[in-house]
């Protein structure tokens, strides 16, 4: 066996089919998934963190807002290798987990506790008109810094808008990247409401086959209102590309060619230091 030392960060954008399912997904996540995950990958994953999604801002749906959370890992090795294939336990991931996230049709199953073949099979779910399961791997540190270098924790809280983009089918990465640099970067790097702007190319996508994202970006604002002013009220200044999938910015198909998370700069759960089991109220 040969294991490659490979530092990477991964992003999972978790959505909800509807608010009715938030308690169900939280129960599965904290009772089953978190302890199972820690048990498996703590020897080769340095950080395991959740950021709860803020309420979707006005018009955030067309930016592909995922409404549950951002899950973030920092990896030492890539567990998607043949050497890592054999697990002593399978994950407990009923099909309902994918239904609650909106990745498969929202219909009751004959056996709601029927497991998938593996957790990876679940993470390959979604596609067509259903939001794909997103599991994107990026460099451990940001590759490009467009605005706001030098910002510290004394510079007030940050309203984080992180998003993944996938250029439409038939559009070359070169063409998509040219639009990104010429239009998106120029607009936001010079926008008065943007406090921070960084980006990286996606290294590899391990989610659904249709979720082949090209790039991740993160922008910080003072709050939701400043995000709205920049991204909705002022964004007509960003030139609409010929291959646009919607009339207004971000010009990409929500949930499929752009997916977003709106969250804060403080981790909601640091799995290694803060998780102590499924501890309920009395």
C-alpha cells in the first residue's frame, strides 16, 4: 500500500428540500454522522468543522443558496484511493438523508432506513433538475487574493458569501476564466461594499457526477444589506456573457452551475474539540 501525503481542503454545501426537514437532518448529522466521521478519519484529517448557513438573503435563491450548512475538512491524505476502500463499518446514511437535502425526489420510501451501498454512493446523488451533492476539494490555502489583505479580527465581523461556479457545458474553461477575471474580479475588487475577496481553482470534485465545479470564491461584507447592494442592485455592471443561463448576475444556473453558502466567520462546530456526543436537553 502507498499513501500519498496530499494537503487539501474540502467543501460540502448542504441544502434542505424544505425547512420541515432541518430537525431530521440535524438529528442524523449529530447523532450518527459526526461520531462516525470522527471515528474514521481523525488519523488523517486535521480539521472537521461546520458553519451553519445564515438565512438566505433576498434574491439569494438565484445564486444557488444552500440553506443548511458548510462542512469543511482539512485532509492530510486523499481517502478516495484504492488503499482506503475497505471500511470495517459502513456509514449509516439512509436514503432519506439525500431526500431531506433535496438531492433525490421528495417521496416517502418503502423502507426509509434502507442504507445506500456506501456513503460515497450517497454523495454521488443528485443531478438533472435536482441539486447535486457537492463535495469539492480545493487547495488548503487560497490561491488568489484580490482584495482586503491585512484584515484582522479587530475589523468587525464578516458576512461570508462563499460560492462555487461551474462554467456551462460547451464553454471552455479558458473562455469562462476570461469572463471571471475581466468581469467578476474587476467588479468586486473595486466594489465599495466588498471587504475581502479570495479565490482558488477546484482541484477535484468527488460529489455527484454533474457537480464538476471549476472555481471557488469567497467574499466578505459587513452584512446582508451590503451583499444585496453589491450583488443585486449594482451587479448589472458585470457584463452578461453570451452563454448566460439566466438574465441577471450571476448568469449561471442556480444549484448546478453556481452554489452558494451565506455564513459567518466563526465556526459553529469544531468536530474534534467541541463534539461530545448527542447530548439532548432534559
